[in-house]
C-alpha cells in the first residue's frame, strides 16, 4: 500500500489516540500535504523536529494497528463487500437462472459469513 494512503488509514482509525500537537502536525503532513519546512515554520520548531514527530507518530499508529488490526479488518471487509456488489450487479443485469444463480448466492453467503466472522 502506498505510504501516504497507509498513513491516512492509520490516522483515520487511531489518530484520536495522539495528543493535539501530534495530531495537528501529522494531519498537516498527511492530509494537507504541507512540507516539513512549512509545518516547522507554522509550529515554530525545527524541520528535523517535525520529521521526527511524523516518524514517531507513524510508528505509534502502526503499533496500534499491529495490536488491533482495525485497518486490516476494514480493508478485508471492504474487499468482500465489493465482491458482493459485483455478484449482485450480475443478478440485476438479468443473468440466466439456474446453476449460476445458485453458485452466486452461495458465494454471497460465503463472503457475508466471512464478514460476520471478522466483525
């Protein structure tokens, strides 16, 4: 996964666990696409200080993910829901009935069962 996207997911799920100062710097870097120098100037700290803060926050958030796996579960569930949508669109498009419909329904049941297990 692209680093910025991974950082965004980590922040979305665990960002509230950072203190206000960390959250602001991390959000400016990840979401507002400010450079380290721009953030340093705005916050009145060194560029290196911002760099260290972003790295430390990333490690902290990744540590939460290692323990809780919320991002992994979310991405897995999202993929399964997308598969269910594709199968449902196939039914809506009016495919022939018969064995294919039974297989599609079986696949939907399998995917929904996996989703329920992950929750």
